[in-house]
């Protein structure tokens, strides 16, 4: 677990995973050779969602580093963004890496659940406020991204911005807010309203 993820997990929140384990299906887990969109083989079919990881105490580093934005903050996302209900989960990369990226990881059974006006509006706000990219999908499945200047690019309309072989997307330089690069502390304060934010 990264220092950033460990610090975020120590912050107070009233939200719990409840009956949700969407991250265990939607995300790619390199250590387990699990592609995005495939249910993890370490999920038990006999336990309730939200509590059925059979290797939780020995889970891979990428699972430990995952930060669910809905679960981690009582304020940054409305209640209707609850992953089990909305059909997608949001995660953030370590903000010491530039650019900061928020990923929208859809449920493979509901791949377009994110594509609603009020969800898209919140993605655009996050991109602007944090001067970051909000990406729908992961790796080669990335299909749409929201930029700080309000532009939304899709693989269908802007194929030249998406690499077909490795999932890399090219962000035009002018799409970031010039001179704005939030520190991890500022990002944590925005996302979590933390009195003591991670360094």
C-alpha cells in the first residue's frame, strides 16, 4: 500500500462498502493476471457482496492501493454514485504522479451506466477542480476522457488521441489549466476535507 493510500484510509468516513464488491470485477489486477471486467477468482460465491474476498489479508499491492472515491469521502460524490447502484466505481491514482487521473471503472454488465448527464457533469467538475483527467475505462478499454478545460474526447470521435495497442491516450497540452498543479495535500483536502491530509 502506498503512503498516499494508507493515509487516505486513516481518514474518517461514515461510508462502508456495504453490499458492493464492484472493484473486484471492474479493475485490472496485474498480480493476479486479472483483466478489467472479469470477476476475481478470489471472490467467494457464498458470502455477501462487500465481504467476500477470500485473500483480503494477503491481497495484492494494487488491491491495497485502490482508493474508492465514493467509499473514502462522505462529500466528494453524492449517494447515488454508490458503485453497486450506479454501475461504476471511481478511483484516483497516486497524486504525486502527474497528471492526476481519476478512473471511472464500469460494471461490465452495465458498461454505459456512467453515461448520464448528472454523472458526466460531476466528472467534468472533478476534472476542472483538480486539473486532472477523468478517464472512463482502463487500459485498452479506455473510451472517453474528460479534461480540465471542459472538453470530452471519445475513441469513436477522436481515435487519433487513443493508442490502440497499449491503452495510452494523448492529452493535448492546452487541455490543462495553465499553472495549476495541486499538491497531494490540496487534493486530499478537496476530496476528503481532511483536517490532516497526507503529505
